[in-house]
C-alpha cells in the first residue's frame, strides 16, 4: 500500500457555499446601502412621530404653568420644561409636524415649479429659454437664506409666509438641473421618433423627456428636504417662522439660546434637527447610489 502524503483538501458542501455567498452579498449590501437604511429608519421614525404626536404627547404643548418653569428632565417631564413651564418633550413632538410639513411643501412645490420651468426652457429654446434662465440666474445671484429672510420679513411672521419666502428661492436650483437634463434628453433618438409620430410638444416633454431625466431630480429632492428643515428652523430662530406659541424646533432653540444652565431647552430641539437632517442626507446618498448603475461596481 502506498501512503498519500500532503494535506487533504476538504470538499466544500453546497450549504456552506450558499451561506458564504449570502454573507458576501449581505456585506456588500450593508456597505452600499447601510447608511441609506439607517437614514430611512430615522426619517420613518420622525414621520411616525409627526403623524401620531397627539397620541404620544403627554401634555398640551401650549399649556403654560409658571409654577413648573425650567424644570430639569425627570420622570414627570422627560425633557424638562421651558421658561413658561411648557413640557419640552410635548413641544418637540408637535414641532415635528410643522417642520416636516413645511419642508415637504417647499421642496415638492419648488421641484415641480423648477422642473416645469427648466424643462420648458430647454425644450422650447429661443426667447422662452432666455427669459426663464435669466430669471433663474437673477434669483441665484442672491444667497438663498438672505433672500428668503428679506422676503419673509416683508411678508410678515407666519408659517405660510415663510413657506412662500422659501419657495421663491427654492425653485431655481431645480430649474437649472432640469434644464441641463432636458438638453441632454432632447437630442436622443426617442424624442425624434416621438416628433415623427406627431405627438404634441407638451406630451413629449411631460410624458417622455422628464420621466427619463427624473433620477437626479429625485436625489436632489431627498437631499433638499434636510436643507429645507434647516432653513425653516433658521428663519424661525430669527423670529420669522411660526407664530407663538406654535411649537417649532427653530423657535424652541431660540427660546433657550441664553439659558446656559437650563441646557435642555435648546439642546433637544437641536438634536432633533441634527438627526432628521442626517437621516435625509443618508437617504439621499442611498437613493443616488441606487439610481446610478455605475455605483454597483464600486
């Protein structure tokens, strides 16, 4: 009998190969979409809070009780109370409704207006393009927060006035992006085929060109939601947002900016702004990677 020398190679079972492959795919998925999943979870939690704030809130967010003013966080008031004795936790929950609603309205309307104007300018060309794009450049010449601040001050305090002021400065970025995307799509063969079939220009633009250029617009919308929340909170911090005593994160931070020892009044609304903005940024990065086929090989 001859002896077999050397190490013996153990055959790999089919189940082990499947497990190894699943682990490898899971690792790649976490590397590519882990932050996006975390961002989506954060956003989902805040949306849930905004919807069910009246059921979750333990106190009336506008109820004043000066005998309970500036109490530190405790089992009775989880996040403490403010200078008027209002429960910070309850005001934080209700403030979610205002911040999220305002940001969604501004970004969605701004995206719709900017996309239609930018797409129309790119597709029509000529004087229409010059008129729309020069107006876009005119608005973009001013710093957005400064222009929004001036418009909000002119219109007066109030949630609706603040949303209008933000809309004025929000649509140009979408118009500029839509203009460049439609310029690329306009030269494609499917547009020439649609023209040869006798389709109207409006139908070609809205049903064919814009849907094929919608990917980058979706990414910009997702990322811009966090920017809209910060801008709205900034205007409220300066006293041009909601009308008191409506709870809103920016105004809550403003109320506690000078209360150094009572840190909880401004800290927790600031943390809320930080988390929701990070959530939208993580989600936007994930949406960008998902819509970009080239990122699958990275």
